């Protein structure tokens, strides 16, 4: 069955959008505004595909919550038309009858942005781990509402909407101490097992996977990658190491700003081979001298992960299942691949709130789970060590400074303890780790409040920490994982 979603009832905005129609789009394909519309149709298809076939929630609501409020979308939302095809498991979106964007689900690959009319073959399923669940405290059958009234109030406040204010749209909150759930709540349309978008939390997963390769002796994170695309004489990129990419200090440009049609969103939604696009991006500064948030760098690391595991999607999936997802008990996780079978490790992994908590517990326990060391010794410590003068380590944000940074918002997590470090994703995805309390707090949602509602998340963590300390609920870091 197909479902068609029209947005023609939105009043048209005169200006650039009509220029695109006048161009016929195909004859102006290199104009940045045309690229922006191509990105919009592809991203609409991707978001709605993930909603329909990964999350099993209403695709129209997913568009309205995640894309309609985006900067510039008001200019073109009137001309978007999307079709969700349940039989083919794909979504197609056009703008004024042009600029087709298409995303399709395939087994083992998630929802992939497609280029052209061809289909990609399904990927062979990776054998599921038969390891016992390392976190039985997260395997309870039903959501665990807080029994402590003050914890319950703190969680409820993270969901509360305020009349006239930008919506919070919190989808899930999970509070885990000593490997056990203290509080859990979901939005009314989100079952507990729903794989929710991590956005840039995916980078933290990529950090773990690179660490596993290092632990196995298959990749030296301190040695230059020696990639052919960066090997020309005098190319400064020849000195780039995995550690520099993990720290966003490789010299590659900051690619997440208002020029999205030339940066990360172009790479993900227009380029048929995002990693090749990233590899061809020139350096702006000498490696190791400046912090710059580079999705291109994380995309290069994603290609490294694929290539060191047989160069195939099946090889990557088997590696991730065997070495990370299986040992952590992450059973409701989708690691999306692009059309070249390269994992989208910068931005497009999905997992349930409990699975994201399991991932946080890995870093809480210094990379050791059930006595098995998954991450190299010192890998978590380095993730918590500041890069240059930034509020960022490697794959994780830090809470030692709270001044402004080039992205909207601040470096840290206001109100939360200075020791906290956290994975952070677009529109308010957070995995917050507080080692001294053996605590992980997960918040997932779709909020256009500043920093993805970072102030609310910071208050939530602060209130949880205060209540646990008052109640004497303290313990050694990683206690719940051992």
C-alpha cells in the first residue's frame, strides 16, 4: 500500500523557490539553492523512510517534527510531495514535480538514500550473538517508572511542554545506576524497543568501533592513515591520524553550518559516495592545530571501518555485531549504511533508549563488560581528555567549560557535574555519563530549542544527581557492568 503526503496547502513563499521552478531544476543543478532543494527532497525521504520502516511511527509526524521547523524549509515545504510505499519499503519525495529524492529500506542496511532508479541488494544477515545479557537490569519487560517521587518529577519535567514555547518533543528518558533502571519514560507514540535516531551519537559508536580495531592490533590510531587520496607530495592530509579525526582536529573544515548545501548535508543526501566526497575535501588548517567539527572526518573513519572488514557491508555488520552490539546486548539497533555499503557513522545510527544506555555503560566501565575488555586500556580516558582548547575529547563532549562555541549553544551541559561527559546528537540526543555515581542518563527527542534543549537536559541530570546524592545512592564507576 502507498500513502501520499501533500504539503501544497502551505502558502508559497516568493523568491528562491520560484527560481528553482523556473530553472526546471535540471538545468541549474550546480546552483546552491537547487542543491538545497535536492537535499530537502532526499532528507524528507530519509526521515520518513526511517519513521516508517525503522521506527514504525507516523512518517508525516516525523516530517512535521524534524524537518518542517528547519531553517529554510518554509520556503519549499509548500511544494513537497512524498509517497510512502509499504510494498517496496521506500519513500519518494518531489518538489513541484522535480528533484526526486528517494530512500529505501534494505535488510542489513537500514534506510539508504538512493541515487537513480536502481535497487541495492539486501545484505546477508549477521549471526546474532548468543552471549548472555550483560545488563539484566535493563532487560525487564515493561518500562520502569520511578518509584522515588523526586526522580519521577525530574523525568516528567523533561517531557513537559510550555504554552507558546518551542516544543521539547522528548521521546525517551532513561536513568540507569549500577546497571539498573531507576526511572524510565517514553512519549505516547514511542514503544520502549523503538530504535530512535542518535544523529551524532553515532560518532561515539564510531569511536568505539575504531577503538576495537586498535585493541585488535588492526589499526594504529597514532599513525597516519596513508590513504591514496591524501598521498600527493606536500598534501598536509598525509599526516592525519585516526586520533586526529576522532578529536575533530584533523585540519578538515568545519562542515556543519548555514552553508549546508555545500557541507555535511550535501555529502549525506546528494553525493552517491559520501566517503569519496569527504576524502576529496581539502584541509583548511595544519593537522592537530585547530578544533573543527568535521562530519567529513567521521565519514572517512566510517570508510576505514568498512575497508578493514572486507570492504563490504556484510563484513562491517558482522564485525559490529560480534565485537560491540552482541557483547553489549544491543538488540534494537540499526547501523545504517550508504549506497556504497559504508556505515553512516557520523550521523545515522538508530537504537532504543535502553540500547543507547547499554552503550553508555560501556564507557562508564572503562570499556570492560562482564570482565571482557572491548576497548583498549586508556581509550575512555582519552575520550574524556580535552582536544586543544575545546570542550570536546574524542567522540564525546566534556563538561569542563560552558562558554559559547561556534555551534549554537555552549560547549558543556549546564547545571550537570563537571565530571560528566556525554555523547550528543542533533535536536537533543544525549547519553550522559557521571562516573562518581555509576550513572547513565539518556535523553532522546526532536527539539529545536537551543542546543537541542541542552538546558533542560542539564537540569534533568543535575536533579537526578542531587537526589541520588541526598539518598546516598553512590558507588564505584562501572559497578553495574562488572
